[in-house]
């Protein structure tokens, strides 16, 4: 009796040891490493998780596609230099071109005079008919018929003071109609001018 009990105990011990050995061999290093990488919240066995993966299961068309980029929540703002408001501001603040002066051309007889008594007689007082000094405006002015060209009218006479616009500040007894006198401080220079028919530009 005692011998049969001893044999039964030895058999159970051998059976239990072989079961422990089989369970220890079933857990390979690879499976244990993969199990460590799985999330702790998953209670499924490792073989069940791997079986549900389409790639591991052998489906060649089940490759994971990259996620599409999400659209931006707001458009990228443009620099201030390219905004519509900035362009409008540039247009409104840009200087406007000055309008060209209106002119007309008159064919006139142009003579010259100086402030001497031979040219001006009793009016050789160094003051023009409209009360300006003969030295004002660099002594650049003309005498004209004020019925045709009023005081202050500007003329451009070819050959006189480089063609710059000069005002009508004087008049004379012989200056009638389409005739003007250009002024010089020197009598010899006025005499050298002589008499010329020129196209005079009149500024309106």
C-alpha cells in the first residue's frame, strides 16, 4: 500500500513538472517582446491581436494609407503691401501730374527798348507802367498793347532770355496791336535786337 502511494506521488510530480516545462517553452522571447510593446489597456491575447491585423493576416491590399492633411482653419494673411486697402491707399496718395499750361501762338512784330530817354522819353524813371521796378524779375519783362494783352500776361519770345516766360509789365505809345517791346538795360543791346517777326507763345 505504501509503495503504491509513493509511486502515485512520483507520477504526479513528474506530470506537474512536464506541464510547467511545456508552458515555459510556449512563451518564446519574440512573443514576450511583442507583448511588452502592446498597449496595457488591451486585454486580448497576443495571437488574437495579430490575427485581426490585416497586414499580418496576409491581405496584400490592406496597406495603411497616409492620412489626408487637414485644411487650414483660416487663410494665410497676405503682407500689408499686397492687400487691397494698401493698393488703394497708394493710388489715392500718389501725386497727380500737373496739367500743362494752355498756350496760343501769335505772330508778332518784336522790337526792343531800354530805360534811357531816347527809348522812353519822359517816362524814363526806372518804373514800368504797372508800377514795377525795371530791376524786378531780373529785368525780364515786355511792353505790349494792354488792350490785347493785359498786365501780368506771360509771353515766351524766341531768343529773349532763353525763351522763358516773361510778364507784360509795360506799354508804349507806338506799341499797338500785334507788337511787343522786349526790355534790356543796355541801349546797345536793345538796338542790336532790331525788328523781328516771331511766333510768340502766349500763356492763358
